[in-house]
C-alpha cells in the first residue's frame, strides 16, 4: 500500500530513520514556499500535495493537531488557488495588500480561542506530549494560511513566528529532516516577506505624470 511505502524508511541519519513521507514533504515544501514568495499560482497544487504528505508524517509522529491541520490546509489550498486567480478587482488576479486593524483584532481573538481549545483537547483527549506547542503552531499556521490566501503581506510574520516554534518542536519529536525543512522555510519566509513588501511599495508608488502641458480645467 502507498501508506506503508510512505511510512517506510528512505534513509538513516545518525541511527534515526527518515521516511519517504518526510523526504517528499521536504522537497514539495521547499518548492511550495519558494513559489509563494514569487507569487506563482503553481504554489497551490504543490502545496496541496505537500500537506497530504505531512498529514501522514505528523499522524505517525503523534502530532495530531498538526495532522488534522493538513485537512484544513487542503480546503484552504483550494480556496487560495481560486482566490489568487479571481479575488482581485473585477475578478482579476489578486494583488498584495496589508491587514487592516479590524481584521487583526478578529484574527487575534480567533487565535486565542483556537489555541486554548486545541490545547485542552490535545491535553485531555490524546496522548500528545506537546499539547501547547502543537496547539499554538496549529493556530499560527491557520492564521498565516488565511493571510496567504488573501495575499496579506503580514502573513509572512505569522509564518516566521510559527517556524521559530516548529524547528525545536520537530527536533524534539525526532523529525530531524522536517526540522531542517522548517529552517529552510524560515529563510524563505524572510525572502518572501521582503519580496511582497517590495511589491507593495511599488503598488503604493504614485504614477508618474506624463510630460506635457498641464490639463486645462473648466
């Protein structure tokens, strides 16, 4: 079966096995974030493949919230794919924008509630050994993905915050290749933030006034 192959060992590093799901998740994950940073629409199908691989990986590692999160990512991936194509003015391609204050307040409230609920659920209903970090990274990732579907430049800051927690979390759980992957993600997120902010500055720049006589007003 495909699941048995994905959970099988691809190679070992210092006695620790790396599964095919983790290896393929590494490759598709790096490609996905690189495509997002460049605002390429192909990031969405690559991203959907990536989260399906990570779903298998996280479930076998006991990171249940992260495994369940991948199901939501598939839905958000389909939505983001459509929204990037038709979410702009008059159903044109979406452009980079900023997160407004009301949206920030709504995201903060949703983030606090979701983190608390997931923490309690994981602590009481599963054998998770890391319920709070698992809940927090799950929430940050969902909020960041929402921002990504809307091309909010601040979504990169949420991804950076999540990656800074993910890296030691995955190392602690023995997912060393995935920890390295998220270190690469962190670097790509910084580059993506710079690229999107530059794109936003270009959009905010006033259009040059063409040379010639000033227009006559009535």
